[in-house]
C-alpha cells in the first residue's frame, strides 16, 4: 500500500507542479478586478465599460460572468449587490471592502487598500506556503523510498548473511525491523501525506483561482469541493477560538474611515453585517450592542478579543491626540510583523525537530546494521 501510494503522490505532485507553471499568470485576477473598480469609482469613469473591457481578456466562464456583471451595472443594480451575484470574480475580502466602503462613503479608498494588500500578501504568503509543503512532501517521500528499499532488498540478504555465520542481528536491528513493520505507522504515514496533499491543494486554489476554472466542469467542481469539505469545520473552529486573526482587516477599514472622518461605529456595524465569517459576525454584533449601550469602541473590541489591552490603551491615546489613522496603520504593520515572526519561529523549530528525528533514525539504522558486523568480525578473529 505504501509503495502504491508513493507513486500516486508523485503523480499528483507532478500535476500540481505543472499547474503551478501554467496558472502562475492568473494570480492577480481577483486583485486586478478590484483595481479596475477602484479606479473607476475614484475617477468617475464608466464602470460597466471598464468591466466589459477586462472581460475581453478572459475566455470561458469568467469572461462571460464579467460581461454579465457589466450588464447588471448598466441596468442600475448597486455595485455590492451585482458583485455578490458573481461572487467568484472577486475575493471575499474585496466584496467585504465594497460593502463597508459603500456604507461609509469610502468605496474607492477601501478597494485600493484591499487590492494592494491582496497583491502583496498573495506573493509572500501563498508561495512560501506552497514551497514549504512541496519540500515537506519531498522529504517524506524520500524517506519512504529509502526505508522501503532497505526493508525489501537489503534486510533479507543481510539476515541470510548473519544466519550463515550463526550471528545474532542484535537488539538495535530488531528495533528497526519492529518500527518499519509496525502496521499503525503505515497508516499514520498515509494520513500525514494525505493531509499535506489536501493542504497543498487548498493553498493552490486561491493563488491560481482554480475554482473559477473548474466552474466549467460541474462534476469535477463537485468532486474537488467534496474533497475539501472536511477542512471547513476546522476553519470555523479556528475563527471561533482566534478572532484576532481578523483584527488586521478590521483595523484597516477603521483606518480608512478614520482618515475620511467617518463614524467608526458605522464601520463596525457594516462589518458585523457583511463579514464572511459567521463567528466574526457574532462577535462584531456584540461590539455593536456594546456601542449602543454607550461603551467605547476600543473597549468593545477588546472585550471580544479583537485587540489586546495594550492596543486598546494605545488607540485611545492616539484618538485623543488626533493621530488615530496613523496609530491604526502602525498596529496593522505591527501585527503583520508579529505574525511573520511567530510563523518563522514555528517553521525553524519544526525544521530543527524534523532534522533531529531524521538524524536519530539514520543513526539507529547505521548502528543496527554495523554493530552485528563488528561483532561478527571480532568473533571470526
């Protein structure tokens, strides 16, 4: 089973590598559409004509949907409603920016900031995660090949040699055999590789907009979504336990509206109604209720764990001194740096731990194979 799965892994990995090359030019599609809409709103340009012009660059379902979107805009349908009707043309964050920006009168600014953020973060995060998963898969499969070769080709001959000379393999050799032939390890390895493959596919989809391409084939789309369905409960659980994952985006919208002198309470209310995560919606709704009860905006956000007590004090001081937009932007950058720092620490720790385990395994194999030979040579002498 492990050998067959290994070749399946290689086949899937080859397909994903080809997809990485073929679809690399599609990375900025969603962000480019947001840029066009932001430019049209900011400069009072005819948005339907610009959307139609960009639709001519794409073929298939995406191009047709963009033409249909332009027709809806010509008929007078509000932009957020029209975009929601063709949701896959623009990422969730872009649609949220349209809703919040339209409510607060900062549509152009919200879209520009969102498009810039999507472009920069996609290049850094998604590609780094992609290469990390590829590297992990290669290391695991290389280890599988080495162990499989030793167990099926080297070990039988080695045992024959030792038996011919009447030598005992030794306790270390028995440990290696027991570990290699322990059936649950094979299943654990199988689940680990399958999990990594699912994560790899999930990381590739938002980068290359493969969901939009799969919209042409209903059956294939259903199969892929079914494969990714087990991940959804995990994402919902993470949103419930770690609301601060969305703090950066919330601070970004607050910074835009603060710079435009728009009421921040209205921004929180819009986010509570339109945020794509239901767990975040519930927390933001509680913030709105606290605001209506007379509580300060920063206290309400801190009570729902969106910001820390330190950040709350800093933002209150910045608001009193008239430096709130600057403070909000600095908190966004600080969270980016902090997240990148924690992520890099985790990766380095995991890499060091993995290398240490590999070194111990290689050392155990070397000792298991050479200690009986050394003992045999001593006996012969």
